[in-house]
C-alpha cells in the first residue's frame, strides 16, 4: 500500500499553462482532422482557432523573447476567440463577419500603443476580460439561435456563458481592489485557476462542436436521402414519412387528411419533340410552381417520372382549392419554358378522408389509390383539370366540389390519347390496370 504525506497540493501556474496549451493544440489538430473527414467548414475554423490560441499562449509565455510587436500574443488570442464565434455562425449557415471577428484584436493593439491607453496591468487585465467575454457571449448567442429546442442547445449556450462570466470576474473585483498592485497580484494568483477553467472550457466546447458537426452531417445525409435530385423537392420516402406525421397529428383532433396526385400532360410527347433536357426543365418548373403554392405544413413530393403528390391536413374543399391553384399557375408558367413555346399543363386527382382517433396505417395508401382513380378520370375527360375522388359512404362534400372540376381546355390541343401520358403508373389502382 502507498502512503501519502499530508502535504497540501500546490497548483503550479506555469505547468498548468503548458498542459492547457498542449491539450488545446491537440484538440485543434483533432478538429482539423475531423473537418477534412466530414467536410465541415465550421470544424476547420474551430480547430484553427484552437491552434492559434495555443500559439498565442506560447508567445505570451516567452515574454519578450520574440521579435513581434508588443501585444501581439493577446491580439492573436482575441482573433482566435473571434474565429470560434465565426465557426458557431457557420454551423447554422451564417456568413463570417470579418470586421467584428478582428475588432477585438484591433482594439487591443490600438489601446496599448496610443498615449494614455491601457498602460497599467489592471487596465490591460480588464480590457482582455471584456474582449474575451464579448466573443464568448456572442458564441453563446449563435449556439442559442439553433431552432431545435434540445438539451444540446441549452448546453451549447450555458457553457460559453459561464466561461465569459468567469473572465469578467476581474472587473467587479477591481472595485474592491482599486490599486493597480492589488489587482495585478490577484490576477497573477488566479492564473492557475484560470488555466484549469480554460482547459475545461476548451474540452467541453470541442465536445459540443463535434456533436453539432455530427448532427449537421446526419441532417445532410437525411436530406440527400429524402430529396429528389432533379427537382430538389421531397421524394417518395419523405412524402410517406411526412404523411405519417400529418395523419398522427390529425388523429388527435379527428381532422381530415387530403392527398393530391399530379401528372404532367403529354410528357412523353414533350421529351420526344424537345428532348429529355427540356423535359427536365419542365419537371423543375412544375416542382417550383407546386412548392410555392403549398404551405409549410404540407408535403410536396415527386413520386417519379412526371408524377408528383401533395399530402395536407384538411378536407376535400381545401385540397381542391390547392390543386386548382397549382394547376392554374402551371398552365400560365408552362406556356413558354426556357424560351420555347411548350403549353405544358397538368392533370390532378384529389381525395380526402377523416382520420379516426386511433389513426390508420393504411389511410394514405387508400387515399393514393382513390386520388389515382380521380387522376385517371381527369386524363379521360380532357386533361388540364382537377377531378375529385368519389366520397366514401357517410363522407360529406360541399356543393362546390360535388362534381368534377372542369378547367379551361388545353392551350394547344394535341392528338395523343390519355394512355400516352402515364407510361409507368405509380399505383396499382384503376389507372394502373387500364392506362392513364
């Protein structure tokens, strides 16, 4: 067994400073490596800030044994703090504000070189504390602006807030220790405690930014997996996931859910006459038109080929209004595409049902089949129109939508029949068995 002498533990400030510098530098290298692996620019900035902070503390430890202008080590440290704030902004897609990022270093260099500036040790300690705390509070503010109300959001805000508050301690202490020698002696005696706090802060923030980085990578991958590459709207997978959320929400209030199916008219003819590149432009144009016409609570998706779908909370009246709005807007915008007269139009099928209290796992599937049958009727009845699915037993419809909606005729009549519009139906209902 080992016996320990009853000797008080002494914290050597110089040793703690060296240890803190080494760990911060290693964390900087690690964050830079992770930034190259995950391709997260904010991690690269944060890692570079750690390396710059380690370098500035090394210069400060050397005293005057370097050829750099007076105050340079502190100025580099303030630039590092500004870079951390900028990195926090990058995590949420905000731009770097170069002026504010460098303002602390510039203010420091001006203050120590002008006459009657921060010439005393106490004044320099307080100015340094204000600059570091300001950047730390700005960093906390950026992390707090995360939209998702999660525990990580609170931790990401509280850790830098606590760090900034600790660095501001010399200012109120100066009220009780007004003499320059007293404040300087206090600052020197607390170097060890500050070194421990900085070490804990550096490690804690490295962990937080790594979690933020992983969240961002996961979101990017999820977005890529749920986004149609050609049009930029949701794909079938995202549509079904969003539909499930809407059904669950509507089940709580016994509300209705509606589904709209869109199929571009004579799309095969567009590809044959103008080429597939122009067909892609038409698809993108319709995706933009549909996305602009729906609400944030709705889900607009491409199902494949020239077929799109919308799921929204609400009854058939509301759904038919949305469908007609999209149909009419696309009729106007489709007259000319990329400088070529196109007269592109779309046909729409709509269906709706009330969600039971327990929900219905097959509801969306049945609504899609009913909307698909209505879409087939829209093709048969002249295209460029909205057709509403027949109501289920006991389901009410308003007088306005009791009969199919007859839209204006296509701007340029064509000879192809409806069966040429939908080469690969998405569903196994009436349209799939007879063509659309």
